């Protein structure tokens, strides 16, 4: 990954007199594969942790609500186990797991994004197993777990009845007003192995699904198709997306939002077999450029239909690399998920997506981090997660704490060393080093500036801190102001760094755990200080290591 010379100095200018409209809070969404862990004690605590700092309810998405199974993820697949048939083939439903899952989400102050998937065992076609290659093994439960769940339901009428029953059950349990704030999405990544049917079969299933959702709750929000990005080898996500949109436009099928995915990297090889903790076979890093290109392509596909340009576009898997459940013991390149790099990457990505919205005919309304936690993992396993063992919060969670503290009105920002979207089609594999910022104002007169230094190359050589001059002009107040400065870097808001400083213990003692947890939250870089804003202007100087992000909050004290 080619990178420019290190940045030594930079200037960031914020103009409080140049509002750019409301801040679209695209980051308030998370998702994960392991649906059954939602309602585990740890899962419920983690949802409450996020709810405690979230500025509004997060949408929470997970897989497998319709899968048949025992209601446990071993280690990666789960099951809502909702649908069953009696001896005469009559459907009946068991919502006990669904209730546990959605109770946990709603109880923590969030809202479900219900992924209506996949095919229950009783709805798999009778001849599907004969057509499905499967080699029995103690590590595989059955052909169903190995992939039969991805086949089209054998009876679309029974599928529609299942969808309607779930929506009606949720309305009865949580109330129509609350459920109107949920999202109902058909399937996941039907352009790859998650759907073992044709596009036409999927379109027909969507028609049945959308009709069932609307029959249960006419003003419920239903959409899809949750396709993959279009720029990887052999991908056809946008082809599938375009076909789906054309179908809905032609038939008038209900469509309240459009969903699609993007991933920043697929490390090659994903898994390395060798001594634990060995070096990466080749140094690889996430690419925010790849993600932005994929999102732009999907937005263009939506904007090609004038009637859909104002629909919410939801990137409900928006991740720096795949897969979520592999970590540093599989491939050392996954180490970035433990460190401050990932936190700063997320802040940078959210701002660039907002910039992309300004240039696109359609707009991202949510960018979901497909990250939560994994039961039974080692400390800092390197999975794509917000929490590691013993409920320790990883540095990336502090990025969302920072974003939550931003105001609701976006302000104009110029940076001498920002990476411009004008370069989005450059041949570079990843975004070179930049200093950039996202600035906001709130209704109480406060101004917040999120300013970072980052490069996509996680192996960028260590360099001295960059001297950044932050100029804030046309403040809505003059005189003395209070400056509150929080920071995520190698030495602040960083449980991983604290763990490593203790020698990376596999089984930390109680005192060691206390030391780690003391560093897991959002930390101040310096005590609050008073500055004088003369003529509505304020100049601050920051020393930014690579990578790092600071949140500067300015308020009048007069």
C-alpha cells in the first residue's frame, strides 16, 4: 500500500458561521451474526453499555431469526427456531427465542432491524438434500447447517404466513408505535452463497415478504436486498441490486429502504497455519477507498431510479475487513481490530460517508458496524468486536462515544492535509495519511470538533507527532470559553495498550483487570482549560500521533 511522506504540520479551519445542514447520525447501528448471544447476560449488558452513551436508539441487526436449531451459536451460527409444522404439515410458531432477543434489544433502549432469514428446516424443499453436496463429519451437524438454510422456501405462502405472524407478534408484545421504528429486511447477501436460488425467485420472495409485513402493520418499513459490494473478484452485488430495484420499480412492490454492504479488505490468506502469534505472511490493511467506491456504486444504482432517490440507504454491514470471527491467531493482519487504529478508522469513515452523501443522488442513512462480542474468546482475540473477554471494552467503542457527543448541525471545515473524495478513483489501494475533521454545533451553543490523523496502512512507520493548528472562526459566543479535550491514541482511551503494558496476560488477576478497565473508557488528554475567544475566534494547537483522534468541545463560561 503506497503511502505519502509523514505529515509534520497541518491546519484545520472550522467556520461556525457556515452551517452545512443537520448531521445525519449514520453510525447509530450495529449488527452481528450470533443472534442467540443477544440475550445472554453478557449480550444484554453490552447493549445497555451502548445504550448508556447512545444519543439515540441504535438499530440492532442479527442473522438467523428463522433458522431452525437449538438456540445457541457454536461457534458462529445461531437459530431463532421459530417455524415448525405438525404431522399434517400445518405451521405453528415458537417465539420464545425471538422474545428473548428483541426483549434484550428493546430493553436496552434500541430498535431491531429484523433480518427476515433464513429458510426454516421444515420449509426446505424435500429434494434439496439430494442435490446438496455434503460429507458427514463430527464437525458438521447436518446438511441443513452446512447450507440448506440458504435454499428458497418450498412454499412461499407458508413463508408469508411466518413473516406476518412474527410482525403481528412483535406488535402485540411491544406496541405498534414502537414497532413502526423497526426495520424489516429480507435476507442477507443474496448475491452470494447465502441465497441458493435465482434472482427471480428472490424477487418473488420479496413480493410475498413485503405484502406480509404490510398486512401485519401497514406503515412498517420493509426493504432489502442487503447485497455485497461490487468491486471484489467475482462479485455481482450491484448487478443483483440493480435487478432488484428494477423489479420493485416495475411491479410497484413496497420498498421503504434499500440496503447493501461493503467491506474494506479480505486478507489473503484469511487463515495462516503456524505458531500462534506469528507475523503476517504479507502485510495487509483495510482500504477505506474500496469501501467508499462500493458505497458510491450502490448509491448510483439507487439514484438511477428517481422514485427511490429519497429512500433511506442502509449500509447494514459496513466493515474494515472480513470475516468477523477470525482474529490475530488466524492472521496477524487482524491486529488492527484491537488498537486505536480501528477507532480512528471508524471516525474517518463516517465523515467520508457524510461527504459522499453530499455528492450522491441517493444518501446513506445508516452505516452499521457488524461488531458486537464473542462468547468464550481470549483477551483481545482480534475478532471484529466492541468488547473482548470479561466484558472489557475495546478502543473502537470509544469512537462511538466520541461520535455520540457531536452536535446536530454540521459546520464547514477545511484542512490543509485532508484526503479529498476528488481522488476516489485514484489507483491507490488505500487512503494515504491525512489530517481531517468533522465539526458540529449543538442547540446549547456548544461547538465540537472531531479531528484525526490516520492512514489506511496499519503498518505506517512510527513518526513524530504532527503539529496541528485548529482555528475556529465565528463562534456563537465571545469571551472566556471552556475547552474539553478527549483523545484516543496509543496511550489514551485504550484498554488494549493497558493490557499489553501488563505483559498481555491470558488470565488477568482481579487487580490487573481493574487496571485494564480503568483505561477502557473515553479519557481526557488534559484537564479542562479556559481560553479567550477574541472576536469570536479561537486558535488551539494539538499534537497528533499516527493514528489518533481528538474530540475538542468548546463552550462559553460566561
